């Protein structure tokens, strides 16, 4: 199957902007499904997605972290805010681990709360839930174009596969391969795919993930593209290593130019 050309895409931040969905689903998870030791959460504080949630988004690797961040923003006692944001993200992974320990939570529990929140919304108002995902129309068009040129398309999402598939179906794009968080790490997924496909590129908006791909001996040959339109840290575009190219949305078709 190495003669089958495959282009891989991250999902949130590359195909869709799902920041609204992450916020409202995480907020509902905190309200409806998450047992918390915090005395009170201010569920009415934010009508729209708070700026701080958007600003922390580039540090997030897994969906369950969104629930943790949302909980900290909504706390009435010592909330995560503009005054504490920098100290939080300076040691982001360590601080997330400390909070898990403090609340006696684990990542599986938080992911289940987030998934339950999504299931509830899909059952009660699917159209409202789906509308929270704003597609990058140029990417959607490029996926259709690449498929017309004979390329296979794979999507690797940190959402569950079921939820990712529903969103893609609504956009009328149908990748040959869809992977959710259940499938393991992106490095492992791409390693396995490299044994079966001619991978022409991986488009992702998390620089660290692309670095992990390049540092893995089975996948270091893959062309890695940092999506300029995604959720990037201010420093992500600087001094990119060999093997990672900054990709502008207007230049997507260059990936299939022969």
C-alpha cells in the first residue's frame, strides 16, 4: 500500500476552530459531571469564551486539560486569571499534574466528563453543538481537492473518534482514516501508518507534536507542517528546526503540486 499517497491532518486548530465547543462543553462538564472540592464555581461569569481560555489553548495537548483549565477559571476562590496566567503556563504540565493530585482526579475521569458533556449536547440539541465548530473553509476545500487528485486523507484528533466523525460528516468531507484519542499518541499512529502508506505530510498546529514526530526514527522522514492559522504560541514560528515548515493556509495546494 506504499503507493497510496496520504496527507495527515490534526483536527482542532487545523480543520476546525473548536474553541467555542471546548469552552462550553468543558463548562457543562464542570457543572453537570465533575465532582469538585472547590466550594463554588461561578457558572454565570462568562457568557462568551473568556480571553484567558483562548490564550492558554496553545499549551494544551489533550482534551481533558480543557476541563481542568475551565474549572480553574470558574473558581470563585483564587481563580486562574490574567494575574496568574503567566505563572501557570510557565510550568504548564507540572501545574496540571499538581491540580490533578490536589483534587484527586485523573485524566481518564476528566476525559469521561468531557465526553459525557458532548453526548448530552448531541442528544438534546445537536445543531447547537455542531455550530460551535467553525471550519477553516480553505482547509475543507483543500481536502476535497486533494482527494480528487487521488490522495488519501487521514485525520488525527484529540477528540473521540465518534465526535470527530460527526463534525466531519457535517462538513461533507469523508477522510479514509479517522483517529481519536482512543487510538493512542500521534507518534504511534503515524508510525503505524508509515508502514502502509506513502505519507506526503502531516499538518499540525502544535509544534511540540511535530518535534516528537521528527525525533522518532520511524517517522523522522515525514514532512511536517506547522499550521500558521492554528493555535500557536507567540514563539512557535521562530527558529523552526529542519523538517518543520511553516504553512500558510493560502499555500495548501502546494502540498499536492507535481
